[in-house]
């Protein structure tokens, strides 16, 4: 399945120059999301790495992998992480931009390739010791992923792994994530 998903992504992800600021080449995944076959293939590929080989959670009545919660990072990460959580029989936890969550939060700030940002998670999003999978669209500089790991650790949970649709290898994001189990569907 890996080579087929990589081919789909290569064909469907479009480059948008100078977005969100001059000099940035944005990787637009909306054509992948709009294609039902490609979207299903991407979700299945993200799930396969963490699936324990059991059936669909709807059939088994519970967690089918070794993942307790799946994090989606605002906003495209939500789109990918929610169906992954469903298929793994895990809970879904949103990590949002500062000021967007209604309850008490932990926060972590980081640098982007075009600025800086802060993400937050509810303080009760994870129980101590829970195994957490982070799912997002792109691994670029690694700042967002490192901030997500920081938030998971602030809650006392454990990082189980990180899964991405795309990895922008020229930005060396993996270097900010030493020791993390990183899974990407396409490295460009």
C-alpha cells in the first residue's frame, strides 16, 4: 500500500507558491481530501502502522491497537486524526491555537518556518500513562510536533508515535524530534 499512497499523494498534493507569506511553498492537501479513494487510502495507511491486527472497533467494541488517544493539531490534523482515532478504537484529542479551547489548558510555543505560534490542550485531555499518537498533515521544521510532545508530557501521558501525510525533508524537522517514532506517507 505504501508505494500506491505515495503515488496518490504525489499526484494530488499541489504546490501553492508564496502562501501564507512570500518565499513559502505551501503543500495543499485539499485535493487529497476531496478524492474519496485517496482520502480512504491515506487514513488506512496512517492506521496500519499502529493497528494491532484486530478488526474494526465498531465490531470489537474497543481499542484495537496500543493507542489510547490520537491527537489532531489544528486544523488539518483534525481532518486526519479523527478517522484514525475511530479506526484504532482510541479517543480523539484536539490541540488548538491559543485561546480556542474552553477549559483549563497547558500551552506550548514554537517557531514555524514563517513565524511563531502557541498551541494548547485541555489539562484533562490525557490520563497519566496513556499512549498518545500525534497525527498531522505535514512535518516541516518539527516545531509543531515538538510542542505537541511537550503538551502530552505536561499531562503525564506517553508519546506512542507521530504520523504525517507529508514530510518536507529540506526543513529537517526530524532533528527536533530525537528518539520519536516518526511515520510519514511521503517524504518530499
